C-alpha cells in the first residue's frame, strides 16, 4: 500500500431534479481525526452519518467539508408566514412611518415582499431526495480527496526511501569509523605520556585500564545495532495495508535518540561530522512524516 498524505482536496457535484449539490472536501495535518462539516440547516441531521463515512476511510487529519445544496425552481416546498416576525415587522414599520409623518398604507402585498417572514420548509419527498444526493456526492468528493492524498503520498514515499537509504549509508560509515576511536585515544595517550616524560610502558596496568575504560565509554556498537534494526523496519512499513504515519513518527524519534547518544559517546571528530549529517537528513524525514496518515 502506498503512503497516504494528510493534505488534499476533493470536489464533486451532481443534480437530482431541481436539486443541485456541490461539495468540496479539504484535509490538512492533525495527529487525530477531526471532521468539520458545513451543512445547510435543512440537512443538519445528516452530520453524524457523514462523519461516519469519513471515519471509514480516513484515520488522521483535519477534514473540512463545505456542502452546498441549491433548491432550484421546481423544488416542492410548503410555506407559511412567521406570525411573530410579521407582527414585529408591522409594529416597527408603523413606528418609523409615524415618526416620518408617512401615510399608513401598509398591506398584505408589503408582507409578501419580505422573504425573511416566510418560513419555507422542503416537502418530505424533496428533503429525502436532497439527503440521498448529498450522500452520493459526498462519497464522490471523498474519493476524489483520497486520490489526491494517495498521489501526494506516493511522492512522499519516494522522497523518504531515498533519505532512509542515505541514513543507512551514513550508519555504515560510522560503523567503519568506530574501531578507530580507541586506537586514536591510545596513540594520543602515548604522546601525552612521552611529552610529560613519564617513564611508563604500554604494558603498564594503569595505561591498559585507562584505555579499557575509555573504550567502554566510547562503545557505540549497541546504538548502531538499534539504528540498523530500525532502518530495516522501514521497508516493511511501506508494504503495510493500514496507516503507518504514527509508526514512522515513532521510528524517527527512536533514530534521533540513538544517533544523539552515538554522537555523545563516540568522542570522535570524524563520527561527529557523520552524526550531524545523519541528523540533518533525519530532520527532513521527520518533517515529511508529519504529513503521513
């Protein structure tokens, strides 16, 4: 399975009789799944069902859906005047007219010209049509969204594979340089002893103990073994069917911890340079992983 990006955009539109639905779904990074829907008030009861549709195919990210439904001429609706609003409107209008010394010629025609006084409700038949249309178009928009997320995820995968391969090569260079650390320390210790004009032989127990302690402190074999083990798991993650963003994030954190310890313990200029290169490449991977579902 290809990696899935958490960012994308999907759109879909369709009509059914006099009803038209236009839906746009966008997604951005987020650790958990957060679904926000902008629905017409007549269709608010659909919200939970639509959220469940998202949860079936998306596990992480902030999902926002803008759902627009147009009821064109011909959509059957039942209408009635909102009596409370009408009385308030008449009272206010007459009050203003009196203050302005205007004739009171208010009639029913004036009320009918005020659409906000009409309480329009879709018939049950038209409402059902609208709900069915929105469900259909919403799934199409989600499909379009996932197509984009998959395409971007494939590019993320290619980029990360190259970078993980780079980490493997750097690790091998560190592994090759590691045995030189104790040898270099022994040579430097000999030079310091000679410079201090101390009459000590290499076979002196104190020198042997000092070199052994230093070698133990600088031993990075365990860290390198764990780094290699983590890197071997990467290819396996890219073949899994489920979302692997969290797992990749965990591996990236573990790699950073191990390479940081490696740099601290190695006490080698050569290894320090390699550790910096490793961290630089790993940081780029960590940024990419934040965008993986």
